[in-house]
């Protein structure tokens, strides 16, 4: 009986030990169980709601900024097309529109900065009040401000260089008209008048050469240089021919024959159409103008991507999916 009693007592203590161990394990498991998101949504719910409202306002400002950059991008492409086509009037009008749009971009960027500054819990201790998802959304929005920081420089490069070079087609056309007027006097045997009129196209070519030199730092001016050199050679040959005509006094001299042959050779080297002008304007466009347009397009695409990444609306529940806490959770509820 004594042995049986000891055995029963031992079994009882063993059973109690098992119960205690299982209970302790369950408590430890409950206390150490982390939420699936790795966060405590019920602790940051209130802060997340406050921040979400401000972040939604910032997202609306981001949309306004994106719209403004879209408009500027459209103008930049239109300006480039007008420039290459040599349409100075359309270029001037488009650049004026773009400059106004650039001011709208600056205003929208300032509004976005102000909206982001109003977002609560963005300091070093923000993680104590809001969830990681809220912080990540704020950081993503804040990063978009830098996307438009260089747009003013890009637009200024496009505008300044395009306007400076846009006078080139007019200069080249003016030269041709002036040279043709001199040649017309020569055909009428008014050689003195023809020689005097040749001063004008020479001066116009000098203007074109100065413009070429200013563009050479950023653009390929090989075709433009060839155009200027060939027309300058023809102007010189024409002047020499009329001078030889005056000196020959109606006779066919060796100098006259040489002058006539030189004029024919120089004339044959001139462009026969405006294809060279298209190449010239395209070369200038590649000298920084294209890159400015590309930079604006890159900013435009990045803003669109940032907007696409934004949630469609702020959730009514906490980031972890918990319902809004209307009261303190029951004491038995596990976190």
C-alpha cells in the first residue's frame, strides 16, 4: 500500500508538471507571436490615418506636377519639330508657351513640397507613430521632388540654342537672294554694280560663320561649314569673273577664260536643293537640343510611374488589416 501510494503521488506530480509545461509553452507562444506584417498596426493606426490624409493631399499635388510636366514635354517636342523644319514663327510661339508652362511646373513643385512638409510623423521618431508602409509612401513621394530639379536648365538650353540657331535658315536664304541680285546685274553686263552688290552676300556669310562658330562647341557643324565655304567660293569666283570682264574690255583673254572656268566649277559645287539645310538643322538639334527634350521626357515618365505606384485611396483600416480600434482590445486578445 505504501509503495502504491508513492506511485500514485509520483504520477500525479508528473501529470501536474506536464500541464504546467504545456500551459507555459502556450503562453510563451502567444506572447512571442509576431503579426504577419512584422508590425503592430493597432499601435500605429491613429498616426497612419493622420499621415494618410496628408499623403493623399501630396499625391494630388504630384498629379498636378505631372500634368504640368506633360504639357512642357509636348511643347519641347513641338519646338524641336519647328526648329528642324526652319519654321521660326511656330518655334517662337511654342517657346513662349513652354516658358509659361515652366512657371506652372515651378509652382506645382512648390505646392508638392508644401504638401509633403505638412505630413505628420516624418521625423527621426516617425516609426514610433506610423507604420513602415506609411514611411515608405512618404519617402517615395518626397523623392519625386528631385525629378523636376533640372527642367529649368533643360528648357533654357533648348530655348536659347533653338532661338539662336533659328535665324540660320533665314541667313542662308538671304545670302542666296543677295547673290542672285548681284548675278542679275552681271548678266546685264553691269559689272560695276554687280561687284558692289556682292558685298552684301559676303557680309551675310560672315554672320552665318559667326553663328557657326558659336554653335561649334555643342553641335556638329561640318555640313554647315561646307555650305558656307562653297557659297563663299562662288561669291569670290563671281567677283573675279566680273572683275575680269571689266579688265578684258570686250576681249576674250586668258584671265577671262580662267575666271569663267572657276565660276563654272564653283557653281557646280553648290547644293542643288534644300536637303543640306535639313541636315544642318538636324545636326544642330543633336547638339544639346535633343538631349534637353529627352531629359524632360525622362522626368515626365518618372512622375507618371510614381503616380501609378500610389494607392488609389487611403484604407479605412490599419496597414496590417486590423479594424479601427473603437476601444481598448480585450485583455485576452493576443497582439
